[in-house]
C-alpha cells in the first residue's frame, strides 16, 4: 500500500501548493520511467549476481540486501521543513 499512487501523491499534495501539478507530473514521470527501465535491468543484475555467487538464492539475497541498504540510507536523510514559497 505504501507504493501506491495514493501514498506518494499525498506527500506531493502536502508539500506543494503553487506548482503542485508540475511536481505531480515529475513524480509520475519518474515512476513510469522506472517501470520501463527496470524490467530489462532486472535479469542483467540477477545474472551478474548469479555469476558472482553461483546460486540463485544467494543472488536474490544480494539484490534484496541492496534494496534494504537503499531504504536504510533514505531513512538517514533529515526531514526538511516545508518551504513557504512553494
């Protein structure tokens, strides 16, 4: 549910008031581009991880660890106050 458009659109609506449409468009364009770019990249990444480890279970574990590390890094960013001019 956290990856649904409702969740991240709420963040855009809460942050922007003047350029809300532009911000929502950029956000949705990024989601669409990742939907186009990630399916071809997935097998390449899985193949490289398999070549390095020799088993698909270890390769999937490595790719899962990359996702967890990226999420942990995003949690370390400070929460910024909402600017008054947007």
